[in-house]
C-alpha cells in the first residue's frame, strides 16, 4: 500500500493528452471538496493505464490482479467501514475479465465508489478491442473491424440494481469532480463510467469526437426511465448523474469494523480448530 504520510507524490507517466489526467485531477478535486482525509481513503486500482492512479494520489492505495479491483475494495470495506474506498479500473478490466465482480459488487452494494476509465480499448497492452469498442473498430486484435456489439455498461448497472449510476467525461473536469463528490457521499455502490480518450490507441474517439457526441442528462429517480435514456443512445452519449436510488430504503450495514474491534484478538477458536484436527 502507498503511505499517505509519505509526502513525496510522484507524477503520472501516462501519454501526453491521455484522458486519465482529467480523471486524476477530478478525483483529487472531489476528495478535497468532500473533506475526505487522505489517511481515511483507499484507492484500489486494476490492471490497465488508469489502474496505476493509486500511485499518484497520496492516499492509501493497492493494485490488484486483472479484473479483481472490486472484490479487493469490498474486502477492505468489510474490514474497516470507516475508510472511503474508491476503485479506479479500465473498461477492459471491469467489463471484460472482471465483469462478474462488477455485477456481484453491485448486488452486494458495499459503500464503495467504482470509477471506470472507459476508453474503448486495451491501452496498456497496445490497443486491442475491448468490451466497449464500437462495431467496426480496427485494432491489432480486430484488423478487419470489430464484429461484436459493444457492451452498454450503464444499462447493465441499472438492470443489476445499482443505486447510483452516472457517466462522466475526462474532458470536463469540473463536472466529473462533482459526480465523484456525489458518489463519495452516496452510501452504497456508486458507479461512474468515465469517457476517457486514449490518444494513442483509439484515435476515432478523441476529444473532438466526444465534444460533438456528449449531451447532458437529467437525473431521474425512476430506474425504468434511466434505462430508456441509456438504451436510446445512438450517436449521442448522455453524460451526468443518470439515476440515484432512494438510499434511505437500503439495508444498513453494521458500523462494527474488524480492525477496531477490541474483541477480535480474544476470540477463542480452539474448539473450531479441534473439529478439523
Ligand atoms: Fe492513456 Fe492510451 Fe497512453 Fe494508456 S495508452 S496512457 S490510455 S493514452
């Protein structure tokens, strides 16, 4: 883990112009604006360019195996519910190998923020098509054009029961920072799919493309209405807080936290061990 008391924070090494810079700036701004102390914050990264963000943030941080950021974050939250736990992982990581964890993380509804740096490509491994690459996308793994339909992560999150569903854009840092602040304050699994230009391997979806395609969206408390909004998108991409559930109805988790529980060390497990001897 990074140590937040170590004041030396290194600079990111992403490609010049990468959308991850905007996500990084928005996350740091949101943490500051929500009064979140670095020593009470853990950022869990996945494998991918955006997954290295914990290195550069001055909070506690951990980078797990490919696709496993969400279960790691859930475990951290179970051990110490006083921590604010934030996942930052890519679209390949979260919607590919980690897709089951994404769905079951939503179902468990742990109080974590899940930011997905969605650039529609596997940038770290040099540009293969990812689950959100559009049809026809040419890449080293799809030289004749992608023949698979892209996943709709917002529709998936809504139908899995996610209580906070938003889409941000790395090119609009103030809006993204505000979405992340709201996600930090939401007491459950808060998901933000972030459009993140990869200037090296996905030049079809650069800043100019996103500037033309994104449209602001009104937040709704109606899940079906939100689903219609995200399913209706064709050429235009809705950006903003799309759906927020009434969090007063969610099951409350006990405030007990394993790391601070004075009784944990004194539990006698001898009889349990004898059963398996
Ligand atoms: Fe960013 Fe793409 Fe470079 Fe990775 S390869 S750092 S996603 S621009």
